[in-house]
C-alpha cells in the first residue's frame, strides 16, 4: 500500500516537473487584421475572454481600455504588412509592453485555424514566455527611418520617369544614350531641355556637351538625328516634368531629415572635436546623396566617424543607423548583430550532421547597405579590399560580397559600441595573414607524414 502511494507521488512529481511555468500571467494575444483585430486575455479576467475590435481609432482606444480593465501588462501581436503600426503605437501610449512577433514563429497553430484560435494561441505562448518580439528601435529613430524610407521610395519613383524619358527618345530614334553615359547627367539633361524648348539645330545641341565628355561632337550630332514626332515629344515633356517634380519632393524630404537629425542628442561637441578630415580625397558625392551636411550630423550623434571604414560612406551609415538606432545595447554581442542582419551562416544540424549552413533569407535594409559597401571594395587599395578580392577568387562574387559584408558589420559594431576610430591595417595585412596560414598548414601536413619544412628567403635560394 505504501509503495503504491509512493509511486503515485513520484509520477505526479514527474508530471509537474515536465510542465512549463507561466512567466507572463498578465499576457494578452492579438491577431491583427486589415479590418478587425481579435484579442484574447486569460479566461479568468473577463466573461468573454476573446473579443473582436474594428480597426478605427476609437475602437483601438476601446481595445486598450479593455486590456487595462483586464489587468493586462504585456501584449503579443502577430501581423503582416503595416496594419500593426497603429495598434502598436496606441498600446505603447497606454503603457503596455508590446511585442511584435514574427508570423513564421507562430504559424503552427494546432487544430482548425481561425482568427479566434490564432489570438488564443498567441496569448498561450506569450503566457509561457515562448515568444520573442521583433527588434524595433526607439521612437525618435522610427521617425527618422520613416523619412529615410520615404526618400528611397521617391528615388525609385524618379528613376521610373528616367526610363520614360529613355523610351520617348528611343521611339524618336534619338540615340543620345549611346554616346553619353546617362541622359540624366549634366550633358544629357541640358540637351533634353533644349530639345523641349524647341531647339533643332544639331550643332547647337552638340555644343552643349560637358568638357568631360569623351565622345566627339560629330558622334553626338549623329545620335541626335531622329524623328521628332509630336506625340513622343509630349511624352518626353511629361516625363521630364515628373522627374523634376520628384526631385523637388526629395529636396523637401532632405530638409525634413535634417530637421529630425538636429533634434538628436550630441555625443561629441563638434566645436571642440570637429569632424576628422576624410581620407577619401576627391570623393565624388553620389548622384542621389542628400544636399545636407549628413557627415557632420552622423559624426555628432554617433560619437565616431564611421565613414573611415573602407567602402562605407554617409549613405551607408545613414541607412544602417536608421534601421538599428543609436543604442548598441540592443545587440549583446557582434554575433547577435550579424545574426540579426542575416550575414552569418545559419547552421541547420540534424542527426549530428550539418545539413545546411547558408545564410538566412531576410529582408533587411541595413544588410543590403553593407552588401553594397562590400561590392564597392573591388578596386580598393585597403585591407578590406584585399580580403574581398581573395574571397572573390575562392568563393565567387555572391559569397565574397556576403563574407565582406559580414566583416564590415563586425567592424561597424565595434566602432558603434566603443566609439573608436577605424585604422586601416593596410593592403598587405590580409595577404600576410593568408601566407602565414598557408605555411602553417603546410608544416602540419608535412609533420603528419614524417617530414619538416624549413623556410628560406627566395633570394638566398636563387643565389645558391
């Protein structure tokens, strides 16, 4: 009898030890939709623990007030698109801890899938602490990020009208793009605007070329011989007007970005410690680079000149900062930072074997900025340039870009966290390290087969 009771007690203890403990007792789950939001709270908080709210602002405030009445502290929501943003912002103003959860992490809902089941599943997972929120920087950075992303959209809209200009010129058989690098450059726009103004003298049009154009005047005259039909001229005129309009909007957006940057706290007094002189002499600003002193603002709010890193310019730094913010503490280590960017191997191990080590497919604007910076190092006479070229020889261009972007991200994180200044170790740095590794491997291989290798200078060997 006593042994039976003891076995029953042990079995109950084993069951209790196998159960998960509830970490968030005051947790709620929200399934976000385009028109309706389904919200679930613990069953003991309300007679109707699952409620439906519409997407209007008044309903969102009612949602927050109901959660307050149910004594909720933390909320997990799952959403795609941008429907979550108003809910997230309103709940934050009410003082809730809000976690936006990746939809892929919570997609395995047991049983029949409905909106009610989804929000209850989220609430259950969040109660046991099984959900981690997506990274979201501080609100001030979110404002800057919205302006910067909007500016990127404006650039894409403007580029589409560049294609419309090209199409109209091609339909008139004006082959201007064959003799100059781009029609939106100084020479190209000067000639296109003159054509729209009514100029048809080909010699006058050709004389508008910039002195840096290598093509001869005769070739430009030949390229401008075409059929100036009225309908194509009308399409060209509207394309140029829309191109100019979007660039005016970009300039207005740049002013908003500057107003936003001015409000950030300074980590360094630029009057006492001015911006270090750039080592990249005679660097041409990018065509779409903002017409504001972005370099000084970034140096002031980050406390270090991140453009000292080879391949990284103000556009790269701005793109990364608007995505990750100014607090490096959001990422405990450089490895966490590289993992969030999706620039490190994602080892998938099963049965003790590595089935795949490819990088994760993530949509990350900061990672894209690092990749573009890595690709620009192809002809760089620096340590990072030498590293990229060697990796390109070994692995090919795509993997070399990813590997170099990973290295750039690690350097960026160290400077971002410690406020240090980057010092290029030189083009021969990685080459020397590579030779040392080769020699070390050769010695190890020779030792395995019972030999030893003695190194002698090549000049001495040749002389003997």
